C-alpha cells in the first residue's frame, strides 16, 4: 500500500505500483556476484527488498550503503533492514557518501531507480554520477520494468547505457514481478 500512496504523491520518484518481487531481487543480487565486492552502493531501495537480498550475500568486510530520496521509503527500508545503512539522499550524491565511507569508488552499484519515469536530463545526470563513481571494471545493475521499455524514456535509457558502458547485458524477463521486469548488467 505504501507504494501506491507514494506513487500518487510523487510518481517520478516512485515509478512503480508495488515493491520489486523476491524473484527479481534475487536475480539482480545473483548477477552482481556480491561475494567478491568491496564496496556496494544501492540507489533507490524503495522498501528495502533489494537491500534484504544484498545484506544476505555481501561479505561482512565489504562496505555497503543505500541512498533513497523518499523519506517514507527510507523509514520503511530501515524498518525492514535494521542493520543496513540507509541515507535520505539523492542518487546524485553518490560521491559524497562514498567519501563518508572512506571510499573513492565503488565496484558495484545496484539500482531500483525508475529510469523509465525520468526526463532525459535526469537520466544523463544520474548515469554520469554512477559512471564516475565506479572503478574501472565496476558493475552497474539496474532493473527495467517491461512497460517502460515501450516508451521513449525507457528506450532512451537503454541507448544511453549501451553507449556509456563497455558491456551491457540483459537478463531474462521476470514475469512474476508486478509489472514484469528485467535486469540490465553493465560493466565500466
């Protein structure tokens, strides 16, 4: 219910009608191969479904934090993942929080941001911040909702990541997600 209320309050920040399914959350974390990561950043955790999976698989010695712009989702993520570090902050502030954690770069950024709801300038600004915050060979994983791929912002996002990252792969579609979604796996 929190997703619907936040979607009506702020559709661009929320972008979904329901939390990501457990199946899609497990897929993105599996593709991230977290056992080898030193510094993982999560953008747009929503209610913390990805956060929960990340916390299960990330090594204790790894640095991990989440950035969420919506205060209600920050509270919900913290409630659902009391041991996670979640900041009420924009994804544009990745470098600030990397510095706060004594990190120059991240080797993995996982995103639940609603790319298909963003205007072109927002997509470009966020992708630049993400790219600049990744070390060489670093991985960026994000979900894309199927209906968003049909509209110009979703197609524009796919084109943008394909031109920015040296490797871009797409997972199979997870039909049980509401709405169906997939994962983009990108390597800098």
